[in-house]
C-alpha cells in the first residue's frame, strides 16, 4: 500500500451521489473520514495564523492540534486559505466554493460557526441546515442568556454593562456574588454600535453555585442525541475531569433536558454542541454553550471510554446513516495542571507518570527555559488515563500529582 493510500483510504461512496462539502477549520481526521466516505471535500483554513497556533475564544481561528493517530496534514490541493478576520474575504471564499466546486453543505469548526459572515452567507446560499442565528444564540453569552431567560426554565438574573464604568451598577442590580463575562466584539458591535473603538461590554450574571457538567450532543434533523456527560473540575475531583460523569438518574435527566431545550430554542438542526451545566440547589442552569465538539483533552475522554469517534459519526450522519449511540465500558479521566507565572527551570516525573497503569497520554506544553505566561495565556498540561472504577481513576490522578514536579523561577515583574 502506498503512503498516500495509507493516509487517505480508498473512498466508499454513499448510496446517493456524493455530496460536496466545504469544511471550515476542520481537524485532519474529519477530512480523512469525509474523503473516505466518498464526499467531495474542500477545506477553508485560516491564512492569518500559522498551523497549530493558539486562538482567542473571542476571535475564532483554525487551531487544530495534531491528532496522535491521523495524518499530520491535509493535501494542499484540497485547501483554500482565507483570513478569518477579513469578513469580505471570508464571504467571497464561501461564495467561490459554491460557484466553482458546487458546494452543497458547509460545516464550520473551531468556533467559526458563530462568525456572522459564515452564518449569513451559508444561510443565503442554502448550504446549511441551521437557521442563521442558531450558532450565535448558543455561543454568544448575552444572546444565550436572553433566550433561556425568555423560556423561564433555566432563569438566571443577568444585566449588561456597556462599559467598565457601568459594571458597578450592573453588579449592584444583580447582587453579589456575580459572574462577569466579557462579551465578544461581535456582540458589542450588534448591541452598542455607538461605543467608541476598543470599548468592551460585559454580561453580569448571578453566581451559580454547584458542580459543573459538560453535556455533549449531536443533532441530526433537529433530533438531539446526548453523546455523554463529563464531570468537570470540582464535580468529581478539584483538578480533574471524568467521563462518564457519576450522576444520579434524576440529575442526569434534568441536565440533559435543559440542554436539549436550549438547542430547540436556538433552532439548532445539525451538528455537535457542547454545553456546560451547573447543578444548583434550584435545579440545572446552563452556564455556556457552543456549536462544536469539545476541545482536547475532553474529546479524547469520550473516545477512550466508549470508542466513539466524533468525526466518523458526523460523517455517518451526513451520509444519512444511523449514528451509533456510545456506551462507556470504562472510565476516562484528565488530570490537568497549570504552572505558576515565571520561567521553567526544570521538570521531573514525566516518564514515571507515563508508566502509571492506565495512563494513555502525558501532555506537558513547556520545556526548560520557557516563559510561563499569566493572565490565562498559559497552556495547560494534562494526563489522560482510563480506569475500571472512579476509585482507581482517583488513585492514578493522585499518583501523577505526586510524581510530577516543576521548578519555576518567579521573574521580578511577576512578584
């Protein structure tokens, strides 16, 4: 078998004529799955950033970390580059794909589904099954909160502050404790067009106390399949995520119900969504959501515990075939850690951690001499593991924390 054939298996066309797909910021694995299934694929990648660069959550970019078991790149003849920050260029690139290649369906990833230029253009050209506002209603904090508060089923007191100067009044209106979210520029422009350049607005919400859970869904023709629920930091362990979440039947049912209601309210018809829910004393409340599959390492948790391959199942759904409902036959956990601000002098224990029973991956994003940024700019390291029980998973998490040691020098400007 040739190297090319090994990277991209021989296509097996769907029963009907192959659909022509335009994939915006896809993973390499998704491209491989779509090509193997017989779809005619074009890829739009971000020309404004080099491959694998970090991206801001308020400014989506293609940022697809290399998968461990998939080809390292996408064939150049399938790829068109576009600057995602240039709305005109993005619209023209989508229009050209439809005109030149006959694109029938656009799928957007890495946060790009909520970009106004993507949503509006795809809807105008008829290459998306979702309403023009669906991804925005899920991913934009103020829009999502207004949508849910209008339904009264997941009500959370909230107020907007157009400037930092208005924050104290908004906090007083809601009453401490509160959560303050900086609204993305797109939301600012839509709601407050008179603001001066560079001014940010904020959403102030009542603080929600309780364990957090991440609910992963796949929607096909408006039907929402719950892929699984992840116990996030604090719900199971202070520094770890666990899948499947050890939830009681009632709590699990209520969390799933509020998520599927949100998807219904947004008019979401097709694709993955990841929604974070807090189980408060008054019932589940949605914290945030977005029209996409969860990022790594959460994505690997689900696959490790169930064998569910998100890209393959999405392609199955596109081809009109039944989606396999995943069932966990083990637990999978991610023990994460964040280093203090400063310069990394040394790190030890990485190899012993990798040799612990059940450990599948040790990700440490820094080398000796690297500067560790602050203010949320630093990458998190993690240990990915599987176990037969929650107790076994907790024991491995504890052992990893005991073995891993990093020495960081505090720079004078960080003291």
